[in-house]
C-alpha cells in the first residue's frame, strides 16, 4: 500500500491559487523526502477573523486548490457545515484529565490487541483510541524538544474527523476539500478561532506510531508538530483507507 503524508499552512491570500501539495520553492517543501509520499508544508499567521473565504477548484485527479470568493457566497456553506458538525462536535467533549501521559499510555497498552481492535476502540469522550494515541505521541515529541504539550480541542477534533471522513467519502487526498474548501475555511466556518493554524494529513499508515514517525521524518511536518505558536490540537482518523488528519491552532 502506498503511503501518503502531507502537511500544510496557508501563507497569505497571494498564494490562494496554489495547490496545497505544490507549494512554491520559497516555502517549506518536502517532496523529495520520500518517493512514495506526497508531502508539503507552509505557514500562516493570518488569524481566523481575517482569513479570506475560499472555494475548491479541481486541478488534477484527487487534488484541489482553493481560490478566494465573495464572503456572501460563503455564508450558505458555513451554515451547512455548522449544521453537519453540531452533532459530531458534542461527541468530542473531553472530561478533565482524559488523556494519559505518553509514559502511562506506553505502559498500559494491551500487548495482544490487534490493529483492527485498536482502530475500532473508542474512548468514552468519543475520540478514537488511535486519534488519542497520535495526540500523545505528538506531545511526546514536543516534550523531547522542550516544548509545552498541546491541549486537546474537542471542537477541532470534530473538524479533523470530518476532514478524514470527507477525504474517504469523496475519494481525494488534499488539504483543500471539494466540500469545505481550505482547512482554514473549514476550521473557521466550524466555529474554531485561531491566530495561526496548520494541518498534517496522511494516508495508508496503519498505526499511530507509523503515522507520527512519517510526519517526524519530514522536515515540514516536524516543523508543524514542533511549532511554538501552536497551543491546541485535534486529530481525526478514518479506518477505511487509513486516512489521518492532524489539525493545529494557536490561540
């Protein structure tokens, strides 16, 4: 199975016409890291209240770019997205101290649990066990770099899960969704506010360890994970196709 992994930030409205996975040379670009992976990453400090509304444009099979649109045209999309996410978001309300530390997680994992069993397991808070493990492994990498742990954002996790499902249902692998537009439109239109935001996506990795290792072995994705500006994280995982979405925001 070919594995794909890609990370993304928006740089500015000037590069709205670029495909999410074909960033200009001046941006972080990891396309040569692994011949079997489609990788790119860039950065934005445009806050959610100033980020322009965009729409998706198909540029090649399963790939989209996003272009700016009239905010009035975006109102209907935003209302539809909000309605779709309301029910799912309620499933992602985390009780205090829900997540274990990375060390605790490593010590308590059932040794004989199969990948299928792990994928299907759900926490009482609604976040899949695999998504929770990705968060823990991500924070472990940040701790090694002397960075504070990212806080789990239930609302952002619901958006990330919806993005993974959308990629599977609509048969694409791209930061720009034909349904929701850019990841930053999708976050903002779902009620997520941010000062900076980013996204890593991946396809084909079978376990949390495998996908986090792939991201950490890519300079652009590692930069996302170790970004000092980010304070919160949300993760989605779609078992059909093993599609991962990792969303970051700085508040």
